[in-house]
């Protein structure tokens, strides 16, 4: 199809690990199958790079949290309205980025893969607070009280935002340093929400540049002008980010029940190119698997030699 890399979710939103781990929770039903090992071998056989992606602070569902959170429920990220009982948390369970123990655990999973698999890169998703703002668990509130005493010259909300920003950027900096110490030269990709994520020391940065089609509760399909503007903003943020950062706007195929027509997806792809991006992230594989017409349309766009291809269109 013209792709150069596959992003393999090694740690999912359910906190299941699709590799041979001695730290976290292996995916149920895996048996002796090492999914990541199979994927690495298959990708390299086809000349593809493979990135092992981690849904960093996601630790399962309220009804099925990870072993890490079950053993340490006090490590959970609280949004306003959440309390100590993890089973009552809304919108999934996250671990609190403010806690050193949490950061150490999440980095240990990434280290485990870097040490044991011949991957080409690491992907970071959900490297944020649950509500994308900050945590209000007792630990975080104590940490903020101390932080605010040193920054009481600004409004409280600004101070909370600054502390959260510094914390998440620090996590990515620690991840980068650890990855490079284990596997020098390994690439790092981040799928991000906050605009300040361009301060992450990563090689590729992806922000959402299209919607999930007509999926209920997602706001409907974006106008193409919005696709273009979102991709252009991604390009701008990358150009003002850390040295060497490249933009890879994320185009959503949508889940199969609400997937886009091949013609619509190609329109979005061309808008991303016209916005100045020379890389892109396509999500998600499961829809491509079941939609041969969509696969064919993307392949024609990426591989054609008649001037219509993404990689060959005039700048």
C-alpha cells in the first residue's frame, strides 16, 4: 500500500500487553504466541519498519483495571468527580502521571520491549492526563499545593496547566533518554492532543486531522476545510517543535460500521499533502483489513507514478 512503517500496539487501552512480558498483564488468550515477535519478523521480511506503541497511562477499564492499579489503587488518575474507588471512575482508568512510581512502571514496560525486540521505533499514545488537563488525586493536589507556593504570582488554573505541561514533557524526555540508552538511534513517534506536545523530544508528531466518519457521539464527518486546517496546524506545530521533528497528521479510516468511502479518504489524504505534510499516520488497520476498495484507493494514491500520488505530487 505504500506504507513505510507499521505501528503495533504493544500496550492497549485495556493495559493488555501483546508481547512476552515479565512485568505487566499479557493479553488474555495469547497462550505461547508472542504477537510482537511475529509482527517484527513479518514487517522486516517486507522491508517495513515497526514501531511498538504504548498507551502509556491507560490502565484498563473501571471493571477490569490492570494488576498494577488493582495492587495500587492509590496510583489512579482522578478527574474531578472521581474518588478512591477505581470501579466508579468514568472514561477508563488512567495512572497518575504525577507519581514517580507510575512513571517508573510505564517506562519499565517500554524498556522491556526495547531490550528484547528488534523494533525500529517506539510509539507513545495516551501520554497525558485522563482529562487532558491534570489530576486531582490527593497526591497530585499535595504536589500542586507545593508547586503553587512557588508560582503564586499567576492564576491557579494557569499554574495547574504549567505544572501538568512540565510533568508530561518530562515523562517523554525520560522515555527518550531511556530508549536511547538501550537502543541508540531508535525512532520515537507520539500521537498527541495538547498543542504543547510539539515540545516532546520525538521524531514524528501526529495530531488528529480527520474524524471517525459518522460514528455516533463523535460529531460527524469533518468538512474538508477543517481537515486541511488541522493538518496545516500539525505541520506548523512540528516546524516550531523540537529539532528534527516531522509532522505526520493522523487520518482516520473510521471503524468499519462508519467507515469513509475510498473517494472521501483520498480527498482527505490530498488535503493533508496540500497542507504541507510529507508524512501521515493512517488509523486503523482493522477497517483496512475488511475494506479492499479502501486499501486499493490508498495504494493507488501512494504508489502511482502519474503525478497523483501523495509522495509524488508537486510541493
